[in-house]
C-alpha cells in the first residue's frame, strides 16, 4: 500500500514540476493562477495518466504496435487536451519559435498550429516525465 501511495505522490510532484517548466520551454503554454493551479493540474494530470492512459493504450494497441510506440504521443496529447478542459486556467495555443540558434546551427522560424502545439507539448512533457522518474529512481 505504501509503495502505491509513494508512486502516486511521486507522479503528482513530477507532473506539477513539469507543468511549472512547460510555460518556460513552450511559448504557447500558459498557466494562470499560480501554485494552486500548478498543484491542481499536477493532480488532475496524474489521475488522467493513472486512470485513462491504460484504457487508451489497450484501445490503441494495434496502432501503437504498427507505429512502434509513436502513437503514445497522440494519446498523451489527448490527455493534455483533457487537462486543459478540466483545468481551464491551463491553456495551449498556437505559437512560433523565432530564430533558433543551437551550437552554431540556425533554424528558420517554426510555427506550430494548435494540434501540433498539443503534440509538441506532449512530447516535452514525456521527456520531463521520463527524466523526473529516472532522477527519482
């Protein structure tokens, strides 16, 4: 029983921290309301990932098998969309990255419409989640 509670609390902390980082990394993510909204969003996101993601993984297993797991990003994007429906202070909108410079490489302007903004947010959230779980183990 205690390991289950520890895992749930660990997920809440990771998702709350991820929601704290997302607006800093992605210009289209906006969280209004301060620390309370972050905590509520972390709890709701943890519940969505705990309750709905296994069901969606079972339903989408054939597509996930064909795409070698890339379909998980679409499932995560759907869960993030549900998060923005349940917690209205969290919004994700279309955005553009201007003049990306990384190690001498310059990328042109990259514009993301709302659909791809959710996909990109899901990808970044997955990376933060993976790193947080790796760090805590």
